[in-house]
């Protein structure tokens, strides 16, 4: 059982409830099936992502890191932004650009900041965390990590978020959570946050050394290697142990407007 905060679509106020795995939420002392809810995006700030923070993902690029232009491994986290136009909620549709045949799923534990965080120490970093949610960091498949992949990562609807925020104290250890990705009901990828290069605390400390994170901001701890490819018509489900399940359908972009099927 976990304490959660969530938004109904069309209602701005956050609500509080209890998530009882696998599929029920208790709200105002009444138990409901998750299917009764239309969840909205539960976060209010900017989403920042960290590249190559899973050991396997780093290993896939390690041979390139000593080549031009940098000729060395990164000394600090490699960050990128998922802008607000990318945000959609649980159950909404990811638009497949007509110019593409596949998209890459990007299962990520998302750390939601609870109060202003600057120059944190590893020892107190989690004190600044409000809770955790799930992000599917959708991308057009691409190879380069040496330039901001805005065209590939920042398209409309490329950042499903949700379904809710699980409060920090309901999660035992954010560095030991199983991540599973299903496509059309079939398990396609599995990993664990125990495979992070920088733990959640270390990542928060390293990022806030040079930039401030504010209440409502979100930091993705990384995307594991070997994430599945998606095509139009697929349903993708990301499950993070103890947090919940985020599910979205991929549709041709001409069938989608603002995350909704036309």
C-alpha cells in the first residue's frame, strides 16, 4: 500500500489516495478500480533527463566516448529537457510521426522535487524529494549523444507521465526498484535501478551542484539499455515496482490531438 497524489483530467486540484497493488485506489475511504479514473499529468515543473546513467546503457556507448569531439568520458551528468509540449497522461496516445516507422520506449523512474534543491549533499538529497512517478521517455531512434536530440526527443506527446506521484516515504529504496516494459501485453524489457551508475542521491547531488531544482521539477534517473521499439497500433506499459503502471497507445499522428484520439 502506498500514499499517492494524482489529478483527474479536467480538474486542477491534486487528490490524495492509497494505491493497493495491483489495480485499486482507495479514495475517501472507498475502494475503486484504477479503470474508473482518467488520470491527468501529475507534475507541475520541468522534466530533466540524465543520459547514460544505467551501466548497460553506458557500456553501449563507452567505446565512442574517447573519440571526437570530447575524447573523454563525461565528468558530470549529461542532461536534457523534455519540454511541456511532450507531456501526456496515463491512457493518452503517443503520436507516431508519419515520417517514422518506429519509436523507442524509454522507461524511467522520475524523481519529483518537493522543495528547492541546490548544492545538495548525498546524505540529505532525499529530504528534498516529494515522491516518485513514471515517465516513458519516447524518442525517435538515433545514435548521436553529442548534440541535443530535440527533433528526436522533444516532439508533441513524447513524454507520458504518471499515473500519479507516489510519496517518498512509501518507497523503501529508490535504488532497488524493478522496471518492466510490456508491448501489447508481452514483457519486452526488464531492469532495476540497482544498475544505476549514479544512485538517486548521487545524481541529485551532482546535478544540484551546478543548477537549482525547484518544487515540482522532475529528474529522470536514466533510461536502461535495450528498450523496445514501438510501432503505430502498439500499446506500451511501463511498470516500476512500488510506484505503479503507466500505459499508453501509439497512434498515427493524424489520429491524435492533444493526446486524445480524434
